[in-house]
């Protein structure tokens, strides 16, 4: 299957540059993945669309303000994106002007902290800090890592709006964006109806920014991301599966976590902390989830391929065409789709 099979034309004006004025007011396209039927509503009606016997799985990962500016030894400026902490002082990063940055180069960050580039991994660089960085450093000096299709600098509003209301575990360099639509009121309405909610953690990594560069989707290698499923969540998910009750995932990150954690030998979701490079493509048999709340995804992306695997490529592309016709907002700060 060709990567170009998952291309579509999107007017630039439909790429959301800002969130809606109030969280929980986005439009919602509801897609029946079995029949292809489409209906239109808004995210405020989400609780009406999820059955009372369902389990809703959310990703509680929190976005780190991981973009940090630094001065070079020659008084130039570069920007680091802190991807992953390797030990107390070493971080995996990507950096602007990447080809010029070689092992031995030194940098001065805000607060007088210095760093040395100690290993060149090609597109990624390992830097060693003069002292450990805590989250207060990122909160004070870092910037939100907005995706590249948002053509502006991060602003104060992004500190809250580019986080879910249930974000807890710091470690992502991009938001699990389907969850940006969920408000405390929606959560209360779901719980009042009888819907159970459980959490998993998947820290969104660099791969979320990267396009597929191979002509054939089967030649694409996913970046590895860390995830965790607690014993309590695994027990609840497995109970719902045994009882044949529906499991709704909020976001593709929750889907990837659940499907990666599924053990074919025991036919259960395993608790624990692991890593995954799972790439869900058409032809994949979903073992855990039945429905998905998601955003509208970029052309030729692994996320668009994942939702095509769930609902069928023809159904997804028909829904996207209708969304474009009706002027839905696309991508991270855009509108939502419920596939069920």
C-alpha cells in the first residue's frame, strides 16, 4: 500500500492555529465505522454518544515545555527540543542548525546552565548538562513544543490549552490532542451516566512530527515510545473485554498503548511499563478497542493510516471530504471525530 494513497488536499485556512475560545466547544463528526454513516454535532454532546456500559480509556501524559533556547560558544542561538532524559544529566534532543552541531560543542542555557554535545546520532543529539534539570527549569525557561503546522510562537494560552485537563505524568513532546476536547463537565456527565474512565500513559515522542518518507507504508519504521498500564487499569480493561462491553479510546496514543499491551497468549492487556513501535495499518485486527475519539490528521501520516485501519480507508476519506466541505478545523487545535 502506497503512502500516496493516504494523501488529500487541505485548504491551508482549515489548519487550526489557535484553540477554540472555550475548551469543549469544538465540532464533532460522528462516523459509523461499519456503515460509513456520518452525523454532525459538537463535543459537548459526547456523553450522549457513548453507551452507559462503556469504558473510556484516556492518556494522562503531560507535555513538557521542552523547547529551550541556548547560546553557542560563538554567540549564535540554537533551539533544543528535549526528547528524553537518559540519566541524571544526559538528554536526547534535536537541535536547530543540526548539521553544524558536533560533539564537543558547548552551549549556555538560561539560568547559566551549560551543556556539551557528547554524542551525534544523526537527527538526534545527546547533550550532557552541567547540572541536572528539574521541571521547574522547563516551566520557567521552556516553550511549548507546538507542531510545525502551527505557524506562530507559543503563547501563554498554550500552557493550559495544549494540555489535557487530566494530564499528570510529564514526558510528552506533543499533546495527545484528542483529549484536548475533554472538559471536567464532560467527564462528570460521562461518570453520571455510568461510563467508567481509566488512565494509561504513553509519552508522545519525536515520531509524531515525522512524515512517512518511504513510498510503501510497510517500509516505514515507527519511533519507539514509552507507555505504562497500571495493574488497576489492566484489570478493569480485561474485565470489560471478558464481559463484552465496549471500550472507547481517547486518542490514537491510547489505542497504541492498549493494542501494544495486549498479549495474544493470554488474550489480555498486560500491566507494566514497556516501549512500543507498533504501527497500525489497514488489515490490522483490533484486539482491545471498539471506538475512538480522535482529531483530523495530517495527510500521509501514521495517524491517518491508523484511523483508516479502524474505520476503512474509504469511510475515512469520505468523512474527511465532508469535513473539508463543511469547513471543519484540522489537526492539533482542530475539531474532533468519534469513530464507533
